[in-house]
C-alpha cells in the first residue's frame, strides 16, 4: 500500500519541527523514512479521525427535553442542530435591530412608530397577543407584513427592504 501524506499534516509538521527538519522521504515500501514524522503523522491522523467522529456525534445529538426559543417549540428528540439554526436566526435579527438607526417609539407597548424612514416614511409595528401567543406585524409601503416572531424580526425585515430599495436606486 502506497503511503501518502495529507497536505494539512505537512503544514502542521513543518510548523512543529521547522522546514529544515521536516523529512517526507518515502522508502521502497511507500512509508515515511523519518520515524518521528511517521509517528507524528499516525498520531495526527488518529486525532483527525477522532475529531471527525466527535463532529458526527454532535451533528446527531438530540434534545433530551422540550424547550422553546422565541415562541418556537423544539420537542424532545429534535436534532440539536435545528435548535442552533433557529437560534442563529434569532441572533441575526437581534443584531440587525440593535444596529438599526431607525428608532421606534411607543406609548402603550402594543403599537410602535418610526417616522421619516428612508423610502417608506412612517412605519408601524404592532404587537398582537391572542390565546397566549404573541405575533408582530409591520406596516409600511401601504401594506401590513408579517406575522413575525419578534419586534427584532420586524426591524430586520424593514432593514432588508430598505437595503433592496437602495440597491434598486443604485442600479436604477
């Protein structure tokens, strides 16, 4: 069997022992002649395989309990990856809302207004609660849009629409 050295290992080993000390000469049997390099490669390959196995285990992890993120239920047995993907979306919406220059004001914590929003003028966000569930709708461009799971998702949607309008003007 011909022995081949992974290019990632070569980089790792050169960094470990220095380029002048890294010998990747192969003997007549197709194995590395340098015993230290051969052993280091075997250890490195073993660790790479362990990491791959751990990664596969993590990807196949299931929730052990029911849990809820932002009004979305994840039931016991659901892949953890689904929960993580959803949480990333929630986080992105939170970041978009925090970075938004658009400021919404409210008097009653049910209706929020922003004025002089680029391309859309006055924008309204409503919080609607029915049977214990909360949804969020946003009104701009003479149209109600939603439902969204959070005020942050409404703002993220608005920011995306403003970005689209700016792109249209550039291309225009």
